[in-house]
C-alpha cells in the first residue's frame, strides 16, 4: 500500500490515541439458537436477545515516529476498561478492545498495519439511561479526546517568537485574566463539597498567573507553552470536583464565553487579537474606510500571531469549560421543566458559538459528542419531570387546604409552600404553582 496519498485514509482514535483507518466494518444481529429435532422436518429458532455490537477496523500508523505511534495504540488497547472510540463515520462511543494485531512489511518501512476488534459498551434503550452514565461519557470525551486535541492545536498555532511586544503582553493578559476569573467565581460560589479540590483549583490558578512569563515567552529550558492547556484542564476539573453540579453550572457557563484580549467580529467569530489597527484609520466592523473606499485590510504578521494565540488559549478555556458545563448539566437533578428547558437552550447556544470559532475537526467532534450527551441527559430528565400548572383562586387559603384539594394528601402542604416560597403556609397567594395532580 502506498502512503503518498493520505486522503485515502481517515483519522480515528481509541482512548485518545490516534491512528488512520482505511476500512471499518460494523456487525449487528441477534443471538439465534436453531433447534433441529429428530424425525421432524421443521425447526425452531430461539431468540436469546441482541448480539453485542462489534466493529472490525483496519488501520495504520506511519511516519518517522511510527514505532512510538504503534506502541501508544497497543498500550491503549491493553489498558483495562472501556474508553471512547471515535470512528470516521460514527459519533464517539464507549467500547472495549477485544483484539489488536500488528503487521509489518519489509516493502513498506515505517508503516504498521493494525487490525482491531472492538465491542461497544451496552446502553439499554428499553429503560432510561442513568445520569451518571452520561456524565461518565462526557468525562471520557474530555480526557480521551478533547484534551489531547486542544494541546495539539495550541502547539501548532501558538507563536511567541519574532513578534512585537504587545503579542506577548496580550498572551499574559489572557492567562492572568483566566486566573482572576477563577478566583472571583470561586469566591462567589456557594459552599463547596470538597475543600481539598477547591484549594487545588485556587492554588493551581494562582501558580499559573505567577508563572505567566514562562508561557508567553518560554526559554529553551522551560516546559513547552502547550502545557498551559493541561493546567487549565486541571483547574476546571478541580472546580468540578469542588462544587455540586448545580453550583458549578454558573462558573462553567461564565468561562464558556471567556474572551480576554480577543477581538470578535460582527459574526461572533474571533478574527485577530485585541491590538487592532491604527487609531487614525476608520474601522467599520472588520473593514477599513479611507476616504470613499472601504476594503478588508491585510493584517500584519504580529496581528495574525496575536489572533492565533487568542484563539488557541481562549478557545481551549472555552472548550474545556463547555465540556465541564455539559457534565454538570448531565449530573444536575432538575425539578422544573422550565429550568431544564432553559438550560438546554443555553447549552446548545453556547456550544454553537464555540463550534463556529473552531477549525480543528477532532475538537469539533469532541464538542459535538459532549453536547449531544448532555442534550440526551436533559431531554430524558425533562420527560420524567411532572409538568407544573398555575393555580388561581378567588381568595387566599392555607397550603394544607390546597394539598388536600389538589392531591388528596395533606402531607404535601410543605411541598406547595416551599415551591412558591411563601412567608407562611397559612396564606397561599391567590395564584401559585403546583405539580400536575
């Protein structure tokens, strides 16, 4: 096989490790046992249920580092437990690797052929999927796919050399702004459920701000700048562990729109950094007007670098916060359809905004998977919530009266009083909310 034409292959990944796929085959069916009886011309087929869904994949790794790529794939397949499998023509899903065989040919040096057999993890369609399953799927997307993809994007786009000073200044502003946002949001957060995780989040954010120069202008002995993505992910993970899901929603919703030192055009898509053009030139949207002529200016190299750095760092913050937001949504128990519908609409809008700004296909796929899992969890929650009705009366009555009148159960008086936040259950308002009887 010739690898001169790479468009014959499509990228896939398992447990966050990438490889290239030429063919993949899906197997479906049912477990049928055929019973044949002596002295009878007819047989019976006994249906024992659906077969496990399996996938046979032929993939490749190649290049100067083919050996290390192959070892990474083998290590992922030998690890215990299910993980996210991303195939070219399917949404990401959890699967286990049954077998992985490696072939090498002397005619093609630096090429390894990989043959996999995967089995999909079961997800019952006959009963609602538990919320922790959706939250676990979103966590797997974050750790197995998104984090590595964002790190690669940052490494390939971030520029810190041969640029004007303001590019470095803006890079520092973005990192410090993220740390300040975390400190302010955690300070305003309600009581934490894990003090250790909260402390880790704050100390990591402070350390990030204190070492900002290492990121903006690293020396040859410093860690690579893309390590900042891992640090941001640690901060967001600690916030998620420190707070209850409903409390974390507010913080991650705020960070999902993070855009410090980033210029956003009328379409909502970030084009360049915050340095802008010369103040003596009139600006209309993304166009420049000089005299009677309006045209799109060609940005300077440093401006392009500033824009690339803004998209790399701020995009990583937004993407990681969005996935954490999706996990918090999937883990939250909603008691009101109205609240669940509002959160679902907001979640979809926030994801759509970031998807418009994202160019990397792996990041896009991870964001879509996280969004879809959260939407499924919310939709399932919405269908299980009892609708709320508005009760109107000509005069005020005690909650115990309405509990007996609506539900034939006086013990639900406290529920009515709490739902409507009345000062005293002895006087319900003339119009109030109640669950459908």
